[in-house]
C-alpha cells in the first residue's frame, strides 16, 4: 500500500483529524460487526463517516485503507472486501444493487488457536449450523431449492416450522441470518408450476479460506460415516 502519510499530506486535513476519522471507522467496524452478528458492512456506511464533515473526494478511500491496517496490526483482524455475487439466474449485463461493496472482519489467527483461545463456546452451535447448511448447498452443486434444503435439514432434526429450537431458536430466522451474513443468497425462479425459491452459495461461502475449511469438514464427516459403517459390519 502507498505511504498514507504522503497521501494525506496532499489533502487539506490535519493528522489529528485524519487519525480521528480512522479511529471512528475502526470503532464502527468492530461494534457494528458484533452488533449485527458478523453481517457485512456496506462501504457507503464507512464513507458517510468521512463525508459527514469532509468533502475531499479521495479522503474516504485513504481513511478506509488506514483503518484496514489498524485493524490488522492492533486487533489482529483482516478487513475483507466483498464483491456481492449475483444470483446465477440473473442477466450478467443487468445492473443490480448486488454490485455494491461491503466489508467483514475475519480473525487472522490460525483456526486452532482461534478455537482454543478466542471462540465463544456459546456460539459454537451457530458455526455448526452454518457449516451444515453451506455443506448441503455445496454438495448440491452450489444451488438448491428451498424445499430440498429443508428436506436435508429435517434429517438433521431441524424442521422449518420449529420456532423454538432449544439451541438455534427460530430455524427460519437462523437460515435467514446466513443470507444476511452473505453465506447464502436466495432467488426466486419462475417455472411452469409457479415460483421456486432457491438458495445458493454467496461470496463468504465462496471465499477460498472458508471453501477449504468446508471441504475439510465434508471430508471429515464422510470419513467418520465410512468408519462407523465398517465398525457395524
């Protein structure tokens, strides 16, 4: 990345003002991510923090870039930019709000270290549910009809009509949360029998690191099933 000090020296803003803006962006990313359970934060939200009192055109990008470095060096988080994926049935030339950019923060710690020292054991069930759902969609080729998805979830004891699951609570809302967090996206497709709702993998599930963990999870599960069958035999 270019020297941010030199970049800011070309803009009519003091170092103190710049540092304050960077701190506000960092604070917003941390608190909003926690408040919204890791849902992506739109770039325009961060830009508005800067443009609320400043009009320099290049300033938002420079502030956001420095906030990324602060989150990495001080808090150990990678601030990842997401380019929202389009539904597979959408015309690629069709303009869409899905082109908007957003950010999530991801720990830079190795998974085994994060799991041992950082991960909240009270939220492990959410991680398990997330990986179970995106694994089903992944094995279906990256896209699955809502009816078929629930068919597989029922086999795990998760019913669409359950509004008070002892661990996950309202299961429809738990699934919708994965859409808001951009692990999944949903799209209605017109067919001869009416509209069919499909779920498909979104950008966070397609991220290389998540995709690799997903494949390891599926491989581990398959191997456990094979071992169980061999024991029974």
